[in-house]
C-alpha cells in the first residue's frame, strides 16, 4: 500500500519513503513478481498532481495491477 498524506509525504506499508526510493523499491518488487498489486491511498486534501506522480512511478516500473483506494464518509 502506497499512502500519500495531506502534506504530500509518501509511505510504503506505513513506512515513510522518498519518491526516488519508492520507485526503486517498487521496481524491485515488480522484477521479483510481475503480478504484484499496489493500492494507492491519498489524503482527500492532497493535490491530485501528487497522486499522478505515484501513478507515473507505477507505470515506469511496469506495475499493472493497481487500484486507488477511497474511504467512505
């Protein structure tokens, strides 16, 4: 699970991570398991562009199984 908080900080499985490290880590995961699935969760106050940055990383490392997570109110 990749989470983006309201300030734009990224977390991978609840551990803070830079976008550069996220790309490297997800790339390694995809190389080990091409069917790896990633959930992307963003704070509702976050700028949409930050989510797009993560989506671009997923595309770059060829992760095709992904979903955006929403929370019901």
